[in-house]
C-alpha cells in the first residue's frame, strides 16, 4: 500500500526523485536478519520486561520532574527567594492617618474655615478682632473707606460722565 | 490471531491482567517496521537489535502515560528516532577515541556485515545515506523507505512540513551526486 501523500503546493518538485531511486525502491531491501530473528525478538523483549516491574504513575512522573531542566530553575528561584527574605532590609511601615468620610465632609462644609480665611487676610482685621469689637464701616478689604453716594455723584459731575455709567455703578 | 487496533491495544494494556498480552501483540505489530527503521540508521544488525530492545522496553515503561492526542505509531516512531540518535551519539563519542569518523566506521560495518545482501547500487545508496547529516538521513529514510506523509514526519520530528520538504530535497540531491560520482 502506498502511503505517500500528494501534498499540493509549489514545493512539489521536491518529489521528483531520480529514476534510479524510483527503480531501487521496487527491489528487495539490502538489509536482512538472521533466520527466525523476529520470532524470538518478542520473547527476548518479554523476558527483559518481566524482569523490570511496570512502573507506576509516580515511577514515570518523578524521573521526568527530576530532570535538571525542571529542577534547576525551581531551585534557583527558591534560593533567590530565600536570599531576598534574609538579605533585603525590612521596610519601616509608616501609618498615614486617613480621615473618615464624614470627617472630610464636615471639614469641607464647616463655615468657620471660611470666616478664618477672610480674617487672616490682613493684620488690621486681626488687630480689630483682638483689640476691640468689630466695626465693618471702618474696615474694608482694600484698607480704604468706601466712597459715599454723594462723593460718587460729585466725581461724575466733575468728570462729565454719562448718566448710564452712574446706573451701572 | 486477531488484528487489534492501536486504541484496543492501549485499552488492553491498561487492564493489568492483560497488559503483557497486549504488549506482545504490540511488539508483533510494529517490530519489523521499527527494526528496519533503526537498522537503516545504525547499519549494524547487532546494534539495531540492542536499540530495538531498548525502544520496546521504553514503550513498556511509558505506555501507561501515553496520551492519545497523538497516534501510537507516531509515538513509537518518536521513541525510535530518539533512541537511534542517542545510540549514534554514543558511537560518535567512541569514534573520537578510535580516531575514526563514525561514518567511516559505519561504512566499514556495512562492508563487513553478513546480513547485507544488497546489490552494488544498493550498497552505494546506503553509503550515500550514511554520509548525510543526521536530520536529512532521518527525513530521507522516513519518506523514501517508510513512505510516511510529511504531516506524520512533522509530528514525529516536531519540524515544519516546509523544512522537511527542503531537507528531503537536499538529501535526494546529495545522494544523487554521491551515487553518480562513484
């Protein structure tokens, strides 16, 4: 029975073997064996097999696992792990306090923080807080008194500005 | 004696009471194919006999762990390839000590072999095969003598089909040159 497969493709020309090779294939092979060799081969193999007990699953698996290609990387990994464990200094742990969610919310909406921020803007305000009762007519954020309505009207007349500007102001 | 399929033989082998019987059937089924494959690689009959026995002992020891994702025949061939190459490697180491190339030793063994009765052209062909690199030798023997498909060879040798085709092509060219040169 010819088991050759005809594999299609551009490399099919590799199958063009010389004529003498094709012719030789049809001849009997040059190799021969002693008379009755194959009849006794099975018995001889069976004798050897009977001397060696069939290996269990572990018997098959352990020699495979015990090959250097398996145990060398495993051993080196273990050695490196042990060295890292003993040689590398232990890290000091620092605890960062974390405010819980409710505390953070309360901090965000506490109106006293806003008041403090405004008061901290100028020394004059601080002094006012410390020295006497607060009088907002005397205090302004720019450090100067606000102009009165009369002063603004006089300023507009003086500079002949349009009346719309007054309304805008 | 009934002819069992490979799957039936493996199932029978897994039954502890019938494992020896199954193994004997398996040896009977594949002994000639395996023997001649090994013989073409190692040339000498006695060497081939040793290698074949080692192959079947390995089969006995490992058949329990055989996974049926490949064919039994392919698996057997792979063991045969590995054992043959191991044997040739050890022979090569011995040849360093005797200061003779392993190829020269094998050609001498072919001439002295009482179990080779090929014609002159067959002897020349065998010598040309011996001179090939081991991979090409394997590919040529599998394709030319055993008529394996490239897919089967690819599974056995874990090499791509393209690479096998190229190996076979070069092997044929070298053999042609070697045989016609003589």
